[in-house]
C-alpha cells in the first residue's frame, strides 16, 4: 500500500501527500518493521524468489515515499525510512545473488522484478 499511495501522490498530485496516506503507510511500515522476517536463511531458490517478491515492492514503496513532499519535509520520518531503505537494499542484493546462484539458467520472477525496479 505504501508503494501504491506514494506512486499516486507522485503521479496524480505532483508529489503531494493529499490525503496523508503516504505518511500513514510509511509510519505503519516503520512500526511493523520488527515483525518482518528479513533474516530467515534461504533454503531454496523458490524461497529466495518469494522473498524478492515481498522485499522489492516494499523497497520501491519506501523509495517512492521519500520523494513525496510531506515525507521529505519530516526529517525524522525520512531519516528512518532512508535507513530502512538501505538495510532492505542490502537484503535484496544478498537474496538476488543467492537466487541467481541457485537457479542456473532460468531467471526467477523475483529477480526480474528486482532488475526492473531496483535502481541505485
């Protein structure tokens, strides 16, 4: 939901959080962060793929939220999001490497999503 609301704010409202949705979802992401399973060891390429399908949209949502004016203006919120963005980016890179090594010639959908959205 963070990704969708941030994309809407950027596309439809010139980067303004018109209804406060981006801020609300960003705060929910930060509040529930400890519940995320980011350090579960990978046992298969299927598991790595599923992790990427969860991680990449979250990473992209945080990245988009940081472009929204009201989120940028809140230094505490933007700093916490930037920290989580970096942390999640590292997990994504590790997972892509693991998934790529385990699958051989076929490219899992999670890796394809990573290649489309994950730009540094």
